[in-house]
């Protein structure tokens, strides 16, 4: 499963497989993982479109994406799965990769501070 998106112009992110660890783990329903990948792609698109000027502006975008993951977490639970440690680490690593790829050095806990997973 690839997550490449022609609407994301950053070369490294365009070819990156978001949530790769979750894709490879059958504990996570593939359709829900794909929704998570779309959340991350939309985050990249918003960063490229809105061009946040600083960490605070970036966090407004990452927090919105985190809230989407909170809702998605409920869907995982409904399918006898959850955004547990491995998922948290995979999602967090992708948030951090996105921030760093766009030139931001923000702690991943700050990027995802409204998380409920």
C-alpha cells in the first residue's frame, strides 16, 4: 500500500509510506490504516498550502490532524483494535518526519498534544 500523493510536492514525503509499521501489522484494519495515511497526507497538503510561519502555526495544523486521529481511534476500537503503543510510535514518528521535512523542530509530544491515544 503506497501513500504517494501528487498533491504533496515535498519529494521525501511524496515517496514516504506513512504508517508503514501499521500497514505491515494485521492487528490494524487496513481500511482504517488507509484513513490514517490520508490524515497525514492532508496534513502535508495543508502545510504546503498554508505555509505556517512558526511552530505555533504548525501546531494548529498538527493538532487538527491529531483530533482526526482521536476520532479514528474510536473506529479502531469498534473493530477490536486500538491505537496502542506501536501505533502511537508509528503515528508520532510520521508527525515528527513531516514537521522536520518542512523545516520545523517541534517536539512530537507538542505536535500531538491533544491526542487521546
